[in-house]
C-alpha cells in the first residue's frame, strides 16, 4: 500500500536525465566481489598498458569472448568475467594497467599450472604483477609456513574474526610469481571472495606504488646538483659588480630553473600515482582488520619497513623539487629587482645628463635669441635709414635729418623686437 502511495505521489513530468547518470550509478557496483568456493587456485597477472595497448587488449578480449560464444564486454565496460572450460576468467582494465585473473578448483596437483599454460592469452603490455594464491581449508602452523616461505620475510595475519588467515613472504619464485596462502576457517563464499580480492589488490597496488622509487633515485642526483648550483649562483649574485654580470647570472639561473621544472613535470605524475597506490594499500589493509599471529609479522609491519620508506623517498624528492623551484623563483626575482634598480639608476643618470644638456641648450638658445634680436634690429634700422634717405632725396622734407631719424629708431626697433620675441615665447609656453 505504501509503495502504491509513493508511486502515485511522483510527478507526472518528463525529466531530462544527465547523460552520464547510468554510468555514475553503476560505478559503485563496478568490479564486485565474486563468491569463491574453497579449495581454489588463483593466478593473477598485471600489465602496464598505454592507451594504444589498452585498445588492442580490449579487441583481443572481444575476440576471446566470441571464440567461446560468450558476450564480449560493452564499449564502456572496464571489467568482464566469464568461464573458459574449468577456469573462471576475470579481466579488469584500469588507467595505466590491466589485470588478468584465472581461478580453478584446486585438486592438489600441478595440473592447474599446466592448464594455465594452455589458455589462449596475448599479453597486452609489460608485466608488473604476477602472483599465485592457494585457498585452502587446511590449517597450517607457523613452523610449517617457515618451510614453505622465507622465514626472514614471512608475514601471517588473521582476519574476519579469525575465520581467515593469509600467509606470504612477498618474494617471487623462479618463474617470477609471488605466492599467497589463504586459509578458510568458516568464511562464507562471499567473504572468501572479498578477502581474495583485497589480497590481490594489495599485491597489485604495492608493486605499482613502488614504481616511483627508481624514478626518485634517478632524480635525486639531479636535485642535489641543482641545489649545489643554486648555492653557487647565489654567492656569485652577492659578489656581482656590473649589470652585465647580473644579466649573465640571470640567464644561468633561468636555465637552471627550466631544467628543474622539466624534471618536476616528468616525475610529478609518477610520484602522485605512487602516493595514491600506497594509500589504496593502506586502505585495503585497514578494511582487512589484520591481527597478528604469534611468531610472524603482519603485512603492515612489513610494509612499514620497506614500502613506507620508498614512498617517503618519492615524497621527499617531490618536496625538494618544489622547494628548489620556489627558491629559484625568489632568487631570480631578487636578481631581476637588482637589475631593475641598476637600470633605474642608469636612467636617472641619463635624465640628469639630459637635463644638463637641455639647460645648456636653453642658455645657448637665449644667447642666440639675443644675438638674433640685435641682428634683426640692425637690418630693420638699415631699412629705416634707406627709407628716410630715399624719401629725403626725392623731395620729402623732415624736421629731422635722416641720420637723426635712423639713430632715434635704433632703441625703438630693439625694444619692439624684444617685446615681439617675449610674446612669441609666451604664446608657445601657453600652448605647451
């Protein structure tokens, strides 16, 4: 009745659904745990795959499915499982790796390994993970495990309130496979499948997490050299005297920063991925709620001894790169400030020199103007002389002689030219 009322209350409208809603709803249900019937023998291989290799691998999986009359994975599916004869096959594709898992009922013989070699299988990329898991209901003592695994690396944990036990030494055999033994002391098939999946994920992601360590070791000498060169450059900057020296130091500093940034860009993804994979390993260990077994160490203790320092090395190199980058930026900024200050000083000196030249030019111009007034006045007085003498010669009479008129015109002409020059200066000053 409640269900019918709830249905009736839903609005009768057309809803526009987000195009990825189905994918988002299915994400939480992707790669589910599978039920496992013990005893079981499980093989897992993980391969590093590029984008092109992943596309080719998907095509190979589709061919494998069709050859056994099995529906292939959908276009967007990154997980597929099927039965091939006696084997259960599980394929998973991730961002940078792909895993193949085969499991079969364990009959206690080597027949399983022979069957595995006969399966149709085309490796998609470079092998990074290879492990074999034996799931049994037999309870084995620590002393017996020391005969099976290396005692120095033996790790045994209990989980699922003592119903499950996992043992390994994380060391490969002569074929390159690491080995795990999972004991089932009353787990349900679903719990056994969940424990198996977590063990395989721990083995897979701890290998992927370690991929950053060789890169960190390779980057360490470069970081050390960069740090030494930065210290040397800083000392040279302190002792630099000329602006040419500062320009050369800035170029060297810029080149050094470019090399460091190129290395940081090349390593940042791998360091970030290693940290992410390490976090997944810790999360899986936390979900397992591992308990110690007397006489053996736990997985987390073993990882703290080797895996954690490796991840710490990657983090340290990444932090040193970031710190060096900041120091290089600060040093370059300091050097640019010094160069800018020196350029401003040079500009100030140049402006002072230009001001002195402008003042000298102004004084020279004033002197030339004074001479110009005298010269122009001289020519005008000469014109007055020629004019009065000419008029006098052709019958014009004056009370004063032409010579006296010329003499009297001299101060008037000079005063007029001076006034005219001042007015011209004033007009130009107002226009400016």
